[in-house]
């Protein structure tokens, strides 16, 4: 069997064993009672209105106050296992991408939620070079023009697992985010996992010779990040607990030694939780290497979602009894200021369930009340006090599948068996959100993306197959599904359902590209990208596909981008360059 399949088998086998050990240890140490289906006891109803503003965040006055707080309010005061999103991938224990012009060269950028707020990804381009995270390497490749394409340099990591990269607007700085892992050890009755998050900064003015400038390392698991202007803001979480009467504090690692973040620097909100995490927001200037990184640490429950506007970071975590607590942290260059905390009923699905617009924060949630799901939409002011809401608006039993806020509209889909109601909600009046119209379609929609102000692209699943739809919302009281395309096979899947960065769309080029996996009844399979022509007159038309599958090797294409009229598809093995119209192969570069 070829190399990639063997590699996956070994990794997944190790992952299954490690997961069983870790979950067993976690359940034993935390006395977790795993339940499947509905809870044994109904969730008590929660009164959400009228809501009073929550007490502002404050810091601990001393180390002793922090220790007393953990001892008296944390249900699990001792050490416990915690893994961030990247850790599950590595350890195995588990807005828009607009067109950019540079020197008259058109190229696509990362598909992001908020214009001006970049998101870390495994692939970036500046219109001439492509920067790729492949395994534990970061490669820089000459990409355009295609006849000059080739690998120009490679940064090899032996002590860090890269999770994502940023390239400065000036194209002369490269920031690499990742985690350092130390193998779990059984230590005094616990599995001890030492995880650090690190950002490395390089001068890439000379692409053939990246020069290391500096780094910043902090204890804890990487959670998420954004870049605004010259500043990367990244979030790290680690457990807060007491061992032998000693509070374990977050640490910063420098060439001079180890610095603990002082208890008096840690913000908190006076509530009781099952357990606490130190969540640290770091501001890191990637253009000025002499500027020291700044940070703020908040002690809260487990972080679940993050939304970032041009001025604020919103971090959510799940409370007991189905509430979600929201923290607003104001950001301006290297200044980080925790300013507000609030709470809503239910949990957001992902970052697209949240949005800031005209100094209001909007959030869509699903809650389980007395064992029954209900869907809600809340409007909050900058103090994170609820000023408007739409609760339990979908029929009984439906669960939110996707949401997207665009201007004064919220587009939201919920699901029942074999049907997916699509809602158009007016949020222009923050005190009185209203449903304008809805449409029932087959299957479910997992990702929503604006085509223009009157049309929305929906990506989801119908039966066992990926389906792409375009909704006309020009008549908000009667939205219509005007075109759709279903990727046939015994069953099909796309990475874009869970990673929006894998979704490439450009209205001007009439281009839509998604990575696709198709499985057939004869046990054969196909991996590649589907390339569509998309417009309102012709609908969705398949131009063709591109695959990196050849000679019985299976490499998944994870990202696609374009530079001028060339489509670039990227897998761990190679980058292929195809004509964007005809899909004729123009060149390719081996990565491994």
C-alpha cells in the first residue's frame, strides 16, 4: 500500500489508543458521566430577560486571592487534561477573500469573515510567491509567472508543529504560528502534557534566504488568531489549577529565562465553573521586530468560539445550564483592554454565528431547554447587555446548521430530518429583530457565503452528497433557490464544510473552487477540486476538475488560489498550476 495511506493508518491507530487512554484518565480524574442522546435530567429553563449588565472584569489583588478563588469556586481545582483545536490534530486525540492587485497582478487572498481582518492559514500568496505549510516545513515558492515557478527556500521545524502563517502587507515579513509538544507522561497520577504556543518572525525581503528576527513563546495551547495591519493577535489557553497548594500560572519563555504571569495581572469574572482556563491574548508586531509583544490574561471557562472585528476580540465559552458567556476585549495596535462581559442562552455554532455591526454585537445560538432544542438570535450593545432578541423562532426540534450576518440581515439555516429551513432575518432595528421570510430545502446547509447583496451561496449535504446552492434573497419575504449542483457518488465530502479557508470564490472571475472527495460503490475513490463557473444567468456550471491523484497515490488538495488567470491547487505533495478557463496544466512544483 502506498506511503500516504500507510502513514494515515499508523497515525490513526496511535491516535485511537492515545485517545482511549487520555479520555479514560480524564473521565476518572474528573468523574465524568458520559451521556449519549438526551440528558438523564431535563435542563432547567433559564431566564434570559430582563438582563442586567454583568459586573466588569477585575484583576486579582494577590497570588493568595487567586489561589483561594480556584480552591473555592472551581469544581475541579486539581490538574486536568485540556487540548486546544490544534492539539487534537497533532496529538491525534480526537468578509471574504477579495481580489487584490499588486503591480497590476490580480490574486486571491484567504477567505476571511471580516474585511481588513486576516486569518491564519496554511497557504498564503502575495501575487508572486506562495508560502505553504507542509508537514513541519514552511516553503516559499516562486509562483508567477508559471514558467519561472519553483521552490526558492524552506524553513524546517524540528521542535514545533506549524499551524498557520501570516504575510505582512509589505510582503517582507513572515509570521509562523505553532505549538511545541512534549510527549504525555504519567506523573503523580495524571497524564502530564507540556504544550507551548510560539510565533516566529522572519524577514523575507530576500525570498531565497529568510532571516529569523525573533519569537514569542507562551505556555498553553493555540486557540485562534487574526492579523490587523502590522499586528498579529493570537489566543492561547491553558488549565488553571492548584497542585500541592501551588497555583500553576501561565509562563512566558525568553532567552533570559522564564517569566510567570503574575496573579495580579490576571482578569476574572466572579462566577463558579467546573474548571477554569487562563486565556491569554497576545499582540505581536510583525513589522517592527524591536517592539515587545503585549498580552492580557483572563481566567474563564473553556474557549469555544472567537470573532474579531477591526476593534474588538469576542471570545465565548460555554457556561453550565446551556448559557454562553461572551468577553469583549478592545484592541488597538499593541493595546489590549478587556472591557465587557455578557451572557446569552445557548451556544454559537462557529465564528460565523457572531458579528459586530454599527456598534452592536449579534449572535445566533442553539440551546437545549428541557431536553428540546431552540434557536435564538440576540442583539447586544458594547457593554454586552441584551437589547433585542428573537428566541425559539424555528419549529420544534430544529438545530442551527449555519449562520451568516451581512449588513442588516442575518441568514440562518436550521435542520430537521431531510429538510433545511433557510431564514432571512432583519436585524436593522437592534431592539426588534424580525423574521422576514424562509425557505425549506432538502438536505442541510453547513456554510453560507455572500455572492452579492441579493444572493447567497450555500454549501451543504443532501443525502450522502455535497450540494451547492444559490439563494435569491432580493424578495426577503420569499427567498428562492435559483440553482444548485450536487456532487454525485456513493457519497461525497468537502473540506470546505468545516474549513472556510478551503472555499475559493471570485464573483468577477465567475469562479468557485472547492476540494472534493468522492467515494464509489466499487470502493474506489477520487480526490481533487471541482472548478465551477458561477453566475446568475447560467447558474453553476462545472468547468472541470483537478486532481493530485496519480500512480495509486492519494494526496488531498487542501487549498486553491489564483494569480491572474492561473489556478493553483495545493496538497502536501505538490502545487499544480492550471489555466483558469481550460484547466490545461501549465506547470507543477514538488513539495516533498
